[in-house]
C-alpha cells in the first residue's frame, strides 16, 4: 500500500534498529495522521498503540536506568581501580623508603661497629700498656725497696761498728777511733778527712 505523505521520516532505519518502537511509532502516526484514502485510521488503532507505546516507554526508561546504573558502576569501578593503583604506588614508595632507610641504618650500624671495635682495640692496648707500666713500676719499687733494705742494713752495721759502747749515740771519740781504724783508701771513698 502507498504511504501517506505525513508518515514520519527515517522509519526504515528505525524499523531495522527497534522493530517494536517502529510499530508503535507507525501506529501512533496512523492514529494522529489525517485520513488518507489508502489507510483506515481510527480510534481503535490509537487505543491499541497507546498501551504498547507505554510499555515501550517503560522498557526504554528501564533500559536507560540500567544503562545509567551500569555507567555509574563502571565509573565507581574506575575510581576504585585508580584509588587502588594510587595506594599500591604509595605502598611501593613506602617500601622503597623503608628499604633505603634499612640500608642507611645498616651502613651506620657497620660504621658504629667498626668504631666500637677500634675503641675496644685501643682500650685493650691501653690496658696492656698500663699493665706493663704497672709491672715495670712494681719491679722498680721492689728494686728500690731492696736497695733501701741493703742501705739500711749497711747503715745499721756501720752504726754498730762505730758505737763501741752500744749506748745508741755516736761520740766524737768513737768517730775518731773508727776513722783511725780505716785504711786511707776507705777513708777517701767515704769522704772522711776531706773536711
């Protein structure tokens, strides 16, 4: 059948894309179009088309809502992915910073350990030197004590030899007598007679 000149444009593409929408559009166009001799317009077609149009509009609204929800979910998923990527990047940065800090700490610990070893070595050397010095001083003190003991013993023997009467005092007569009893070489050695 020939179509009316008032038919909506692009009906073939619409029919290929959405057959139900095309049927509804055609039915609505038929109902609202002025009467043509080739068509049979009427309220019956309009009444049949209106429920279908309502269903199609409701389906389109649902599809639009579902599409909007899907887009929102996709956007949320993209945001979550971006956030997770940022967190992973931050975590990698923290891990790298922690690794570098550990390396620095290890280096400082090695330096401190080396310094401690050097200090302990110097302390051991100082202690060994102090011990050696104490040993030398002890030996020197022992030698001096031995010399002092020998000198004291010699002086005591000399005093006893001069003090003939044993009163603990040396008189001029006792000294002159001791001097006379000594040979000239011993007198010179002791410095007697120089005054």
